[in-house]
């Protein structure tokens, strides 16, 4: 299950931000996962919850944004969703298209509650 190693890498990124912002309370981390990234969102969520439970980051929440597959036609530049791997252009019928979205695996943001005792710790919203 490679989702557990991905969850661990996400948590490592949060830990790196925690080192840069001592005293900050991290509440949520958001990730974008593409439709054809090969990542099971449910397995990623489960792995993340297991890693966070009873850790210094408990109750950090993982928010997942699903990114559908989008193709661009090389002939007419039409951009269109490509469900079920149907990649031919619906506008001109050309079969030559390229994937422009749907392979993502990105950290979109890390949400922090500002510590009133250490105001310099807040403000990490990436």
C-alpha cells in the first residue's frame, strides 16, 4: 500500500513546517489527487489517520480534492474532461490529445491556528 508512504511524506512536510513555526497548531492539510494518479483516496485517508492518531499532530485533518482527468486536443486546442479514458476530442473528433490534468499529487495548503502566546508562529497557509 504505497498510500501509507504518501501519507507519511505529507506528515513529514507538516512536521517541517512545524519546525519553522514553533508553537503553531496545525489543524488541516489539503492535497490534490488526480483521477489517474494511481492513488486511492480512501486508503490515503486511512493511512494518514493511522499515522496522526496519538501523535503530536492529533487531530490534524487531511482534506482531499479530487482532480478529474482533462485532455487538450492538439488539433483544435479544445480542453475537455476525459472520463473512462475516452481521449478523442469531442469537438473536432481528432484522436491526438494530451493529458493536462488528472495526474496531480500536490499539497494544496496547510492550515494553522495562530498561537496567541507566539503570534509569529501563525500565518502558514500554503
